[in-house]
């Protein structure tokens, strides 16, 4: 997979604020807007790349995940990120629609729906939905998305709104909506020496009947969570599995437990 860097694509520093990222994206969206570059395939492809970069960096959670991968994997961070996040994940929750509508009002350009149909084909549709779980415009891609043939959907995954959205997706496309697997949580207990030195720790994923060897970081703290990607519930319809979150508990010596118990009794008297 081609190596890219979302910060380089937008031309911003890793320390850029959310406002700086948004302002930069507005300028690039206006620069590469197809109405200002008729028939320019290079500009159209650049617009797609810029859309993806903004969708990632404008979302605090996705940005933190990407930053972590940049620290761990360097120039191959993009490849690792795209193994974890599909287009569906990347564009979920994005405010790109609102920005395109602002450009349309300000500069007399075509709006979001027309532009994205041009980019991603007639399989692209939008609809508005309102309910107890939230409201707003959602966009659906059926068939090919971009150049890689993936199917991507920007609809909520949980709650009453998510169920309604998945129903509408099936009505629009005639296919079942893939649903990511749920995350799992568990607690592991280690002794103080294990926590101090770190190292391998064997853990049995009961739901999968699979034994893992986890690398505990040296100096792990009580209450710290360790994320294991893809070890949660399995997804349906070809969607990705959830993650497993293990909360570390450090065993306390018996004397400390007795003191804590006595202190608790004293406070209750």
C-alpha cells in the first residue's frame, strides 16, 4: 500500500490545533473543488486524499490513534492505520458535509451531494434521520468507493438511531449492513514484581478459546488499560472484530490489605 502521511497531505504540523486543521482543509477543498478544476483528474484525486486526511485528523480519537502509529511505525503508519480503519470508520462522524455546503453558499459551487456522487458514483446517497439516538444527515456508499472497490457507510453503529440507519441502508442497497464486533473488557491481576519489570503475561481469551502472550510494559500501573486489537467480539457481514481491553490490577501484600480493612472499619464507626 502506498505510504502517505495525513499531516503532509494537509500541510499542517502534528501540533496543529483543530481550528488550524479545519481552516487548512477549507482552503484545500476550495482549491481542488472540481467546479474550479473541470476535467482535472489529478485535482479530483487530490480532493479525495485531502478528504480522507481531514476526516482522520479532525476526529480527536482517530487522530490520537494515528499519532500513536506514527510514533510506533514511522513512515509506515498510514499502512497500519488503514488496516485498522476502513473508509466506513474514517468518514463516520465527519463534518465534511457541512464544510462543502458552506463553500457552496459562499462561492456558488455545487454542494456536497453532487460532488460526492461525482467522486464515488451514483451508489452514493444521502438522507436525513431523526430519532431518540440523535439526528443529522448521513451518507451511504454502495458499490465502489474511490479506487479500491470497498463499500463504505457513514451511519451510526449503535442505539435506536443505528438500528434505523441499518434498516434504511438495506432498503437503499438491498444488502445487509456489516456491523463491527463489540469490544470486550476484562481484568488481569499481576504481582508487584511483574508490574515493575514487565514482560510476557499469558492470558486466555475465553470467548475465542485462544491463549495470548501479552507484553506488559515495565512499570505498568494499577488501573492501567491494555488494548489488544481485534480480540473482541467477531464482526458480522465481513466487518472487523472489536478490541479487547484488559485492566491491570496489582496484588497488594497481605499486610497492606489488613491495614486497608482496618482503616475502612475505623471510618465506618
